[in-house]
C-alpha cells in the first residue's frame, strides 16, 4: 500500500517556506504522494490556493513525490484549458501528476464560473473521455454536448503520461452514477465511506468496470487517515484495517488537528516512524 500525505495548506496559508519545507520533507521521507484540495470560489470556505498553480510551485522544489490535486471540480472548468494546464504540470514535474476528479456540490461556485450545476455529472463523464484523447495526442474534431470546441483541437506539448491518470472522488457513499463513472472511466477512486460500507461500494464499482470491458483489479483505491485530532489514538489501527481491505493507496493527514505550522513536519516524521508493518 502506497502511503502519501495531505498538504496542510489551510494552516500554512501564504507561508511558502513552510509549504516548501513540508513538501520536501515528505519527498525525503519516501511518502509516495502529496494531496492538495481544490477551491475556486466557495463562500466562507477559508483561505485555499488554486491547486494546479500551487503544485507547479511544489513540482519545482521536489523530485520524486506524486502530485495529486484532490479533487478538481472538473465540470466547473473549461475542458481544453484544463487539459493544457494538467499536461503542462505533468511536463514540469517529469510525469508525477495524478488527478483527483469530482463534481462538487456548490451551486455558487458553478455560477461564479458560468457553468451549469445541474449538468455537472454528465459533463464530467464527457470531459474525462475528452481529456484522455487530448493527452494522447488525438485531435478533437467537433463540439461535444457540453463543450463548444473548435475543430481539430490538439495539445502540444503532450504530457509525459499519456493519459494522465484520473481518480474520482465523491460522497461518502457514491451515487450509482458516480460508481458507473469510476468503473467506466477512472483509474481509481478515493474511498470516503466507512470500512463497513466498503465492500458493497467496491463490488458495485467493479461490476461497472466489467460492464465497460475493464479489469477491476486495475482500479486503485485510496482512503485517508488523520494522525492528529479526535481519532489520533486509533490511527495505526485504521491504517492496518484499510490495508487488510486491499487498498492500494492511503493518505495521512496532519491538517485540522489544531497543531501549529511548525508542528506538521515533526508530526509527519513521527507518524512515518510508527507506521504499522
């Protein structure tokens, strides 16, 4: 199971030295990936950097760690522009991008970007198919249902990864439409349900994968575990539990536990030293 960590960007705010030091420490410790949340506009949601811009900064100061915006509210973004941005980040990082994809739940955010909240699920599925084509050098020859695309659109330069992997995140127990999207289009999914609900959700997603002619074992699965806060005394047990359920990835979290900016790196180091076998 690959072990990554969330960047505590809400706590670090504009302290770019702290952000750099945390990312480099995670890289040096051998953590496999670094996750950053997405927000363009959500009223009263607090200080949060745009993830693709922030990860381009982190790409320049790290060398190995995978860069994971999780999750990009994809239907609120223009498809071809985002394809270009993601391809560029993958180029700048040497092929270290794994994209978290979701549809979000903020009507205000969609309205602020001039996109249709009601069509977000169907548009997301269409966008994921278009992104794969664009990242593999295929030309998009006509407009689609939800995007007005000029004829013969193609990217140059292409990303290192063709295509860039996309993982889907949704509600704790994802809807049937989201499960179908994961099974048919995604490279993996973020597990937000309780362990007791995991088997039912996984089996449903796997059935959709088979229906789409895909091998379920190729889908990655990632959960998150907080190492600080109300449940910090049980985090090792939770890590072992998810590992026993067969997850491919896990994300540790030091954010939101009330610790100071200077405490995140020591907390991360301590957690890595006490990871269960």
